[in-house]
């Protein structure tokens, strides 16, 4: 009973913080492209939310928050086979919601959150031995998103190990069908981006957790102690690092796969801790405390990110700048009685969400922060100027 209450407490605090963050963010150009671009399952979910809950930032991000909370619950469920103690499963859940990459996927309109939920849900169905549901579920995944391509590849390799011929044939067909339908981005001049990819992984997981995941996956391979979570996580990691030798890759297609390694990581850590005498456990306690401390600090930077404008030299170098400004700018334009304006394509798409149309009656031109006149519209956070533009009325005869 108490572990369940703690889980609900984690979910409650997590959802409350995320819902509060929806008021702090503006729609980004990338998110606007998803909302107003070609049809996708994610776009359908967002538009459904906007239809029922109104055209606002809360409704915009609600589907991602719901997918995130469902992923948290499923992680707690699937970790039961790997972690003996309930309190340790709760610690894993707590670590999961604090990961920088998870916080981002819960707020940003992106396929990452959908892919993460899909992977967790598949593992949950697999653990329940509901094989009749696996085939239609994987076929649905083929139609939903290109990101499931590497799941089909991993399951093909896993089927070889399990000597499951039918499952292998099914997944290899899905893999090549996905390649045919969506392809793989391999354009551009070959360049090495391995270090960049490792750095991004370390940012998503924090360096300590990523290094430990890498170590655990390698150790499992050496011990030939591999199962489905290992295959899914390792396949995505190896493919992503291999592709990084040639080109810059979109890690949002790969990082969710490594999240499936978290139960394995926690299992090994729990076992290593429990087999040692109390006097030899201090090293593990210190590692755990340092990890939690880093996660709390990182999450604080995310949740209170607007204060970082006070210390960055150029506001545009702020990591969340692309998700700021538009909402406040639309509000100021409305206060000026302007409901349509001509601006660059990126800002125009963003303002569209806040009911500012595109027309030639006014023109919006962004200025350097040191330029100021009576026609300037300014946006500031924490008393720091972050954006300003000139609004000019055009005389059209």
C-alpha cells in the first residue's frame, strides 16, 4: 500500500511541475511544423487535445505529459522482473522522471515521447506473454512512426537467439518495409560525429548514468547474459554510434531505446550492493547520492531555466530560447490591436498558434538588442532583455 502511495506521489508531483511548465513555454517552430505540417499520429493526438481542451499551451502539451506519465507507470511495472525490492523500483522511477531527456520528452512536441511509450508498452505486453497481441502491435508501430525501425531490427536479432523463426521473419519484413517507406537519412558529406553523439547521450542521461549503462550492456555481453531489453538497447546504441562515424544523427530516434536499459542497470546495481557486507557498501551509496544530486541540479536548471538568461551573454544561446518569446510577442501585438503581421517564416508559424495571422498590413523585423526606438516591441525575462523587434505599419493603396 505504501509503495503505491509513493508512486502516486511521484506521479502527482511530476505532473504538477510539468503542467506548470506549460505556461512557461511558447510553441517552437519545430512544434508548429508538426502541428501544421503533414499528417502524423502525433499531430492527430495534439489536434484532438486542442479540440477538447481549447487552443492553448496546456492542451498543446497535454498529450506528451499523458504519454510520459503512462511511460512512468509501465516502467514501474516492467522493472518488477528485474528489481526485487519495491523501494528500489520506486527509486528507479524517481531517477527516470528526473532524467533531462525524459523531462524534455514530456514537454516538447516530438516523436520521442510517443516512441518511448511505444517501446515500454511493447515490453510490457511481451512480459505478459500476450504473443497474439505482439504481431498486430508491431504492425501498428510500422504505420505510426519511423523511429520503430530499430525495434524491428533488434527483435530480428533477438529472434535468432531464441530460435523463433516466425517472429524473425515477421520482424525482418517489418524492418525492410520501414526502410522502404521511410528510408534512412544518409545525405551530406561524411564526417565524424561520434564524440558529439556521446556528448548528447551524456546530456540526456547525465554522464554517470550513461557511462554505467554502457558498462552494464558491455558486461552483459561478455557474460552472455542477454535478453530482450539488452537486445533492444544495445542494437540502438551500436547503430547510433556506428552511424555517428559518418554523419550527425537525430538521437531522438535512439535515446528512447537506451531508456529500456534502466531496469537492467538498476538490477545490476541492486545486486552489487546487496552481495557486499555493510562496511563495503559506502562506495555504492556515494555513487547513488552523487547521481541523485546531479539529477536534481539538472532538473532545477530545466524547470527554472529563465533565470539562466541572467548569466548568458547572448540570449539566443540559451538552450530553451527557441521555445520562448512567441507567446509574449503575440500578447503584445494583441495589446497593440494587431491580429496579423508579416514576419519571417519561423516566427510567422509560431504566431499562428496564438491567433496572429500573416498579412501585409504590418511588418515585424527583429532587431539587435542594443537597437531601440518608439516602434520597438521588447520581451524580457527576469528583467533581462531577450528579444526586440520593430513593428511598422504599411500603407497599402
